[in-house]
């Protein structure tokens, strides 16, 4: 969204709204913007702005290159003291609406409820600016707040649209309720965070998982084709008795899928909406070049891909993560069987939760901040022929002389997971290949790397160590691990 600063003259103020007009000549932070464009924008707003969108302008002291001072119109102000007073009032109002006032406060009918909110929110604000709250949690809180504003605006716009069209249909009523419930959950999460003051890790992201539908009554299966348009060439490879349904988005296919259904996704860029609740045992497969079959995360969502089904298969897909604090994929329960997929991370990588199972073959994980794959206590995993690269935060490497950063693979061993590693290539930048954590304290494994230089390469060398046998001997002290033909590479 483009934002411009435009000098206006305030004609009138009513409560928290101000009526404005442009000054002559037009003064804008973007000189190339025509006056007609600015006038059109103000006309759509009826020349009325929120008070918090105004920033009083002081007389400039700077001299331009031509030696003339910038000319501004201050006829509406008697002196600079009045201007300073107005600026302070607007700053106070802006602070109130950004950090103190919340939309859901009107719903609380308690006589002294706001007094309690005021104290808690002021304390939270000063804890944040004073650095008492960890930066990752501040980021997560701000993202949740931003998502709340986006979803609330979507709800209000949707309500206005269906009301203008008359009596809403059953489908529109259900969709409106879904949007309202999501806004309600987000506001509830923010209230919990304010109460907890973000002291620990914060509450889990609230979500309502779809109830597993299981198989159809007649035990039939359907092939769901996800593509903008359906052509005859797409159908030639299917048997004659195949039942096919076409959808424009993966979310629509997931909503219609039952147990053992197949979802085929053809090349295109698709939203990741719906992947955070994979509760059905389905196969989701890309058809074509996986580099052209892109599933993109929804900004500000904590979860991207969350597997809860007993047998979920992902094959030949590319997942692109943006602004998701919980990682690119999480196996919360059941079994995730992943083959030939690309995971382009912008944060944490893959997490296998307690009791869950992961089978991953011929996949690539890049850009992970921390562990590329993290195995929680009691999980089971088989990794074969994967390329995993991760970047370790230098600030997390040593605390009191002890290494704390997570490696390309990280195993929690206070209740040891069962892990099988075969033919994997692990690349790390500033970190370790494999780490284990005992009672929330990471222990470093396999710190040394064996330098190997290929003749005739001009002296350039990469740090490579074959882990066949060595990784098993090291990890067997902590965890049930089976390994062969794995390689660690330390990248510059």
C-alpha cells in the first residue's frame, strides 16, 4: 500500500474526525503525484480524516538549494505554542488508539474493566520498549495484532456487502459467522497475551481444526484437480472410471476431500489457506514441474502447513514461507509422508511434535533460521536423500561458554525420538550439523569438520564431513538413531 504525506489545512474538528482541504500550491512527499489524484482520494473520504492520521507541521528552518525557505500556510494558528499543544494532543490520541484502546473494550460491561485494561496495556507497552520482552515474542504479538485488524476489516466489508444485497443466503451467513469467529479468536488471543505480559512463550495460536470426515459411506474416492482451467490433455492419464472434481484453489479441494482422496495440483501460484488444518488422510500431489507449483503462506498466520491426519501424503510441491512464527510445516499428530518437495523457509523449518511421525525423502529445505528439522520427544522420523540447509543466529551460539544454537537437525532427547537418517546432505551457516537438547539445554554434537580440497579447484575448499557411522556412535548416547551415508557441509 502506497502512503503519501500531503499538507492540508484543518477546517473543522468533530470528536475524532477532522475536515481538511488541500493547501495551495500542493505540497506532497511524492512530487510526481498529480493534484487530481490527491483530490480524488480526499473526495472519496468526503475530505474527512481520523485525527490520528494528522501530523502538525512546524515552520521549517532548513534552506533549500536555491536559498529560499519553504513556504507554508499557518493562518489557522496563532503561534507556535498553540501548534505544539495541538501536536501533543494528537500524539496522545494516537498513542491511546494504538496502544491502549481496543475494539473489543465496548463489549465488556464491567464498571471498572477499563481501569484494569489501562494498567495492563501501559505495563505491556513499557515492558516492550524497555526490552523486557524477547524480540521474537514482540514480533509475534505485532503480527497477531496486524492480522486482527486485517480480518476485522474483511468482516466489516463482508457484512456491509451482504446487507446491501438484501437477505443473506445460508452460505453467506455461515461465511460471515466463520469470519466473525476468527476475529473473536484473535481478539481473545491478544487479551490473553496482555494478561500474561508475554513473559513466557505466549499462548498457543488458537485454531479450530475441521472434524475428520473419514471415508464416504460408499467407500468411493474422488480425484480433485486444482487448476484455473481444465483441459482435455489434463484428463488423458486418468482411468475411465475416475471420478473427477475441479477446483480453482487447494483450499476448495481440501474442503471437499474425504479419506483416501487424491488432490492433484497443476502449475500455478496458490494461497496456502487450508493447509493449516490437514486432518483428512489424503494425498496432495503436484502435477508437473514442482518449481512451478507454488503454495505460498498467508502473511501473519502463525501456522502454514499443519498435519493432523493419520496418513497425509505431500508430493512434488514447493512451499514458500513468509512471516510465519511456527515454522513452514508442523506434524502435530499422525503421519506425514513427504516426497520430492521444496521448502523455502523464512523462519523455522519442519517440526515433528511428540508422538507424531515423519517420512521425508528427496526433499530440499532452504533458508531455515535455526533447525531445518526439529524432532520433539517421542517422535518417529525417517529422512532419506534430503538436502537441508539452515542458518544459525550467531547470538544464540554461545551462552556462558556453552553452545546453545540448534543445528540443521535438532533432537529433543529427554524422551528420545526414534530417528533414521540415510543419505542426507546437511548444510549449515554459522551452526552445527546435528544438535541434541536435554532438559531444554542444547548439547553440541559433531563440531569438527574435516577439510577436503579437490585437486584443480583453484584452492577453494568446502568443509565436508561424512557422518556414516560417526553420527550413529555420537547420538546413540542420547537417542535411538540409525544412520548411514550422511554428509555435513559447513558453508561460509
